[in-house]
């Protein structure tokens, strides 16, 4: 395939570029929570059929969301030294190639959705619209972080409805917990680009409320995350392993916050990337132990 700069890539190189474009390793954030929703919905282990198609649906949806974000934000990324080396601004992938990738990801998502509960066939436009809207929000409002959180918060809700065909309040509590968890760490992530965002007239929580405001916002959101996990547990027939998982999430979030403080962001990468992967996988492991 031809790149934006006129070169050609081998299939392996092309696959690696697209994997990097969508940060495939960060699927670890969302996929375990989709499983949490599915496992708690049936209070056990869903069928192999449902697990396979939930996984495929999540992979397609997340690939679509990330590729759309990179495509829509290519101009902004090109003007930011931190992101100018990304695949589209640097010419490693052309906008046409990424658009085709988006179409393929959407098709994969829709095929998977049609294999799951019939209700999913009516609800699929909701996440797709949310994916398209999100990249534009930073141009207008500092509430963009909450929208991103809500999009990721659809993971446990989607996992639940995919295997159960219902949307009880417990599913929404789990979704709210994930939404606030993601929104909180996105406030940290935005600290990388505060000055560039100001120069470009972009909006973020940190631009609006400053570095300390971003820290306080993240703390409150992560406290609310733990509260909603507790609330969901109270409405479900869960055992000690679930509650140990909530304690683990609270402890890991506290540790994440201990890694960074206003004026000292040296370990922000560790807090954002490493710890969030640990949190999602650890909580799913406790839920799996509980239902199994």
C-alpha cells in the first residue's frame, strides 16, 4: 500500500503501523471491562459464542474510534511537537488508507453486533456517533474529557446488553465507574499539552482550571469511580472476590495518584499507561474469580 509520502510498505510493516495508530496495546484498558459487564450480567461465564463476538465487537469498535480520532485530529497533531511524528502527520499512513481502515473496522463491528443479542442491532449507532463527535469537542469545550469517559464507559454496558439483552441500573453503574475512571486519567494525560492547547485555542480541563484543577478533578472522579463500583456490587449477587477487586482498584488508583503531583509530572507516563492497564486487568481477574 502506498503511504502518504509515496512509499510502499510490506504487509507486516503496514500491520505494525496500523497497530501503532490505534495503540492496540491499550485495548487492555477497555476489553476487560466489557468482560466484567458480560460476566456479571449472567453471574457466571458467558457462552464461548458470546465471548468471541464481544471480543470482536470491542476490537472493531475501538479500532474505529482510535482511527477516527487520528484522522480527524491529523491537522492538530501536525502542529504539536509531541504528536507530529504520528502516522498521518508524518506521512507514514495516508488519510485515504486510514479512512479505508475505519470502514473495515466499522464493518467488523457491525458483523459482530449482529451475532449478539438482537437489542445490540438497534443500539450500535450510539457508540459510532460518539466516536465521530469526540475528536471535535476539544475545539469547543473543556468537557471533552467527560465525553471520552462516557464513550469508554459503554464497554461494560455493551458487554452486559450483548449477552443479556437488558440494561439494568447496575450495568449503568459499572459504565459510570469506567467513564469516571477514564475521564480522570484523561485529565492527567491532557497535562502533556497544556501550552500547545492554549496556543492552538483548544480546550481542556487543564487549560480551563490549571494544573491543580486537573489534579483535583481527577481525584474526585476516581473517588466517584470507587463509589459506583461499590454501588453496583450492592445491587448484584457478588461475593468476597468482587469486593476485594474494588479494594484493589481503590488501592491502585491511590498509588497512581501518588506517582504524580502538581509541578512533578516525571512519572506521568507510568501513571497513565502502566497503572491503568494493571487496574483494568486486576479488577476483571477478581470478577472472574467471583463468578467462577
